[in-house]
């Protein structure tokens, strides 16, 4: 049994006075992420680290005393992956936020884990460069958090997810080396196959293998032309899903293809009064960044495909509706506690998944609103319940688990980008082959035999 006072005293010996957090209210505030329904334990202390050396001290101390270490960034996660476990130290990396290097000649940058996604985008844009991964939380979420969950976002249909842009990293680890040692993984060259892909292993590991303290990111030249936006309005969710499948089948490659259902549109409009029409059952938003006449032809082909799939109308529009897409989550959270799903299915099965979401929600009497990175099959049905209504929350939880089972049955996965965290642990076990689970457990034991890195997650 860890004595809290002993742990706090040991931590304080190697940290400046302003790093340690023991105030109960402040500690509670940094002990959970945005997954409102995920349970959180009681942390012993928090540390707001500013340097890799401070992270090393925390990991070394916790390993010696047997205390869990739970890393966190901005806390925008939606699976409970940054939630405290009992007796842990919350390691807050949000103040390690420097952009250490931008190398335009080699299209890379080096950042600390607390650097905010949009801040990185803005910094590299000054050099004519672009960092594509673009989660809806980009104005607030950190690169470290994006790495932890292998975040995707709006642009991943054409440009890929976080893992595709992480060339190298530094991490404070344990196990095969001494706990608290910092190691460099990966590279900063475009190509390289020396050794196992440990960077790929760390990306998406949700802090269960070590604490990332630096990330080397691949960049792209900034797009030269202003993208074109195509919007299609649909009479029902299934026809919007059919449009997604047909766009894929025709080989069209928009940079973004997003879906918002009527419930999302109404929530945003009631909050922000953007002048969005809410008559359609769903909107599909496509962004085309192919330059010149080819881009105009692709936009026209996408609009024609939407019409052929049953759109009430489809036309080129301004980018304003993408503001509504980014506002969807906070708008829904104003209506009551939200349980956010994150299933991903093959793109051809999007219509079937949308149909099942509606049927399951109706059967359980649960209010839902669906947003989606529809172009890559990543759907986020959000289940909304009245505050304090335990029966409604139980019904929503049952619907949540059914969504997972349907996604698996359709050849999909229980999480496309939010991570397993706490909410998806049972679903992951239903999805993955038992042999795969055994291999993953063996890797975690090898790299963290003392089981201090974010235990109970993933």
C-alpha cells in the first residue's frame, strides 16, 4: 500500500515548487478527460512537468514506490484514456508546449507533447508548410494526445492519420531499460527501416508503454489553391450513406467528407444561430483541394453523385458549414450528458451502420445525434440523456454496446480514432482475436513489467 505522504515527499525532492499539485479541487479537475461517462479513480498527486528531466523524475519515483503514472495533455479525449486510477500520479504534459524546430528543407518539425495541434499548424504555415491531421478538437487538443490515440479527423480520408506523420519521438520508459530512462525512437528521414517500428507501436498506445516527451512530425507543402466545398442535403441517413459508398466506388477522393444529421444541425443552430437550414435529415460536406480544372470537375462529379444517391439538392457552397461540424460536440453537450461513440466500418457498409444506429436508438428509446468522418467510415453517434436520469443512462449504455457489436459484425472496429481508454475495453476484447490480445499483453509486460504506465487502459 502506497503512503500518499511518502509519494508526495519523494516527488517534491526533485521538482520546483510550482510543479506539484495536491489541492483536491485542482487534482480532481485534471483527473479525467471529456468522456463524461468514464469512471475516474482518486489520484494521490499531479505533476505539471515542463522538462523531460522532470518527467524522468516522476517515472523513476513512481516505479520505485509502485505508483501508477497517468499522462495527460489537454484532456480532450473521449474514452477515459487520461482518467486517474486510484493511487496514481497525474502527469500533466500540457505545459511542455514548445515548437522546438521547423525544418522547411526537409519538411519536418519537432515539438513537445503539449503543443496544441492548431498552434503547430499555424507555426508551420508561416514557412509554407502544412500538418494535415485535423481532429475536431484541433483548437485545443495536444500533439501528445493525438499521438496517444492516433487521432484522425476531418482530413484523414485523403491525407491519413497521426501515425502517418510521426517520424520519430522521445519517450521516458522502463522495463528493458531502467525506469525513467529517455530513449529516442524512429528517425527524421523520409525512409528508414533500421530496427522494429517502435514509433508505430507507441502511436495509439494511449500512454501504456511510456511517456512521450518529444515528437518529430512529417510535414507537407501547404495547398496552393482555395479548396472547393460541396454540400448535399438528404431526406434520410441511409441515402446519405449510400452517397458516401458511391463516391468511394467512383474513385473520387475529396480531402474531407463529413456527415451531420438533423439533430446535430439543430443543436448548433439553437446555440450559435449560424443560419443553417435544418430541414434535411442529413448533410454531407465535401471539400475538394485538387487544383485547377481537375478540382472543379471533381467537385461537380461529387455533387452529381450525391444527386444520384437521392440528395434533395447538392451544390457548391462556402466553408461556413464546416464551422458547424466543429461546433457539433459542444453544442450537443449543452443538451445533457453525452456518450460519444467512435465506430468505424468499411465505407461500403456505412449505409447499413447508419440504418442500425437509428434502429438501435429507437429500440432503446435513446436520443441520438450522429456526426461522422463519413468518407472513411468513421461514425460518431452521440447518445444524449437528461441530467440525473439513471434509467436513460442505462438505456444509452446498452445502445452503446449494441453499436459496437454491429460495427464488429459489419467488419469494422470499435474505435476509429478516440482510443480504447476505459469505455471500449470490453468492446476491444470482443473485436480482437484472442491470440492478438495475448500478444499485446505480452508486449506491455515486456515494456512495463511493473505495470505503472496508465494501467487499466486499452
